[in-house]
C-alpha cells in the first residue's frame, strides 16, 4: 500500500503474506522490491519496459532528474546530435514544434518533393526533369501552331527537328516550350521584317548611287549590264560559265541583296557590256536613249574635244562649215553632263 507523510509519497509497504514478491525487509521502503513498486503504478504504464528495473520512487526520481538535467543535444543519437539543424532546439517540446512548422512549410506529399542531385550528370537530373513536366521523349513535345491560321514551312520543321533534342536534353518542359515558341515566332517575324526593310533600303541606296553616277545613261547602262550577264550565263559563252554564273547571279550578298542590286556589280557588267557592244558580241543597250552617256563620260568627251584643235576650230567659228554639227555635239555632251538623275 502507499505510504504518505504530510501528503508526500515516501514509498510503499506491504503486509506479510499479502505480497508474495515482497523482500521481507521492513526498512524505509517497507521492503518493497521492483515488482512491488510496479504494482503502485497506473495500469496503463506499469507494463512499459522503461519501468522494468526501477526499484522505488527514489530510483525513479533520480533517473528523472538525470534526464531533465542532461542537455537536450546529448539526449539525441550520437550520429545526428552535432547537426546544425538542432542548434536552437533546447527540449522535446521545441523539437516537436520545429517539426510541426517544417511540415506546414512543406505542405505537399512526399512524392511531390524534389531532391536536387549532388552532381551535374544528365542521368542524375532526368528524374527531376520528368517530375517538372519534361516529356519522356522528344517526339512527345506538342509544338504550338503559328497564329492567324498559318502553318510551319518545311524549313521551320527541319529547324525544329534539330532544336527539340537540344531543348529536351536541357530539361525544357512542355509548359516552358508552350511559353517559349509563340514569343520565339514573334521575335523571328520581327527580325525578318527588319531584314527585309534593310534590304529594301540598301537596294534603294544602290539605285540612288547608280542614278547619281550614270545620270541619263542609267537605263542604257543597266540594259548593257543585263545583256552582258545573260551572255556570260549562256552555255555556249566563250568563258563556258553557263549554269555556274546563272546560279551565282541568284546568290545573295551578305546584307541580303541580289548581286545585280549592288552598284559595283552593275557597273562591272555595264562596263563589260559596253566593250562587248563595240566587239559586236551583244546589241546596243536600250532604255536610256541611244548613245546616252553618264555625267563622267560626257565630261571626259568634252575635255577630249576641247583638246582637239580641228574640232575647236569648227566649234568656235561660225563661218566653218562644220560649226553647226560641232555646236550640236558639244551641247549634247553638256546636256549629259548636267542632266538631272533619271527617276
């Protein structure tokens, strides 16, 4: 039975013959053994292993004191007690609260949690990419269609076939692809428009330069250039350039212009055409007036005539029989020299 003094539990006593496990002593514990002490505990806990070798209240109190007095960190398993995550945990309630808060922060099932790999190997990241939403293979990607009822060109599809494996290897998810493609298409459209605008501007600048250079002779010189190009592109041309030249003329310069739109190329073939006319290889050029000259060519001829004494004699003397022809020729040359650029 329990023994009290002034309301405090001191120990247990047992009547002789009543407790078959009693030790028979009559000291301060009333001779109670371990089983005698267990009999004093509530039934809900007396069978627990923690009490199996507790002798009496004094022994229980001593053990409890040691447990309370021992720092919480030292009560943890040796292999984890030094972890930094426990540095602010002082007791069991603190540990319980910390664990509860951690669970609230996570707030997702364990199968939805991601653990980042320790290395950068592709195979280590595959599981992460799959959980994030990357298709299992390249052919599983769904590519958003272009807007306005359009479809991708064959060139677009070839680009996609080369690009999708790269995106898949990099871990791009279906959601990311769906967000990237429309913006990428819009960007490519803007760049294409800007490129076409730049080409048109360069063509206009080239045409302006030729107009300034050739003046009234622009049409005739362009005609010569085209005839020369066509001549050298013929299969039976003297240089045997044939299809090679025809293909080259269809090539684009670095800025996107056709070669024929570049002033230097046009001037080269116009020069060749003029010489080929003189050799009878091609007919006279048209489009700018028969015998039209550029301002530079007109100035060259004017200077040459001014150095020709016979011509100047006819040009400066009204009584000379060739005066009218000389004046007409010089006037024509000055018209070419001062002519406004043809539109």
